[in-house]
């Protein structure tokens, strides 16, 4: 099972990096090149037709356009059309650092996961949560990974994706969100079945 979770960890890490890396940076180059590779869906643990449908949007080569979309989606200065923090979707007042963030922090402390970011960032950012999931998969912690998905991540990710679809029906980050939702639902199902290797 460890090797299979390690494969999931690589995919989750790739998704996390795609959210957290500015397209204008050199670090984004291997991410963009990966999604421009025609056969990358063969590596993905999901229905091939669902993944292939996302390929055109994810194969975007215009880095300047991607940078504009990334800025619009994750930085501002205008209000973000689909805020990438879980508490915005889960808290009744739609605030950062809400009760759901505190519960996630408690969970991370229990798992001895420490976040290191360049500047203070709520732990429930979509990219950071993908890194958390990747870490748990690499550490071969399927129960903790299932808890992260069930109680902290999939509780708000569909709401985020719906808002992203409404705000920006086409584009790299819309497709990235869809790929993330498909991936986490597939992983959640595999963990529930106790067989994360069954679809690899």
C-alpha cells in the first residue's frame, strides 16, 4: 500500500504546486510542461474520459495569460471570485481563520504537520491542504488522510469549484479545480474501500 500511496502523493504534490506557484516563475515551468504532455492522463487515477476533457484547458502555453489568471484568482487586488480558503465557504460569516481553520490546525498538530510558508497563510488554503494530503500519503497514513479529506477538505471543495465554474467557465485554473475535485473524490472512495491501489 505504501508504494501506491506514494503515487498519490506525487499527484497531490503536483496539484498543490500548480496552485501555489506563480506562472511567471521558473518553478512553474515543469508544471506547465507536464500538462502539455499528451499522455499525462494515463498517469491519473480517474476515469480517462473525465481527465481527457480537461486537457485543452490545462495545456495553456501563454504564461502571461496564466499569470493574469493566477493574480485574479489568488492575489487580487480586487475581491477574489472563488476564495481558496476553506473557512470562507464553511463559516456562517464567510471569514478567514474561522472555526473550521482552527479544527484543521488541531488536526495538523495531532499529525505533527508544520506548515512553512514565505508569509503567514491560513492552513486551509487549497494548495496548502493538497500539500498536507500529499505529506500524509507519502507518510503512509491512510486513516489520517481519509480524515483530512472527509472532515476538512471535501466539506468545502465542491462549493469552491462551483464558484470557480461560475466566475471563470474556461481556463487553466477552472480545469485545475475540476481535476482536483475529481482526484480527491477518487482518492476518498479508494481509502473508504481500503484499497487506494485499486485504480492505479
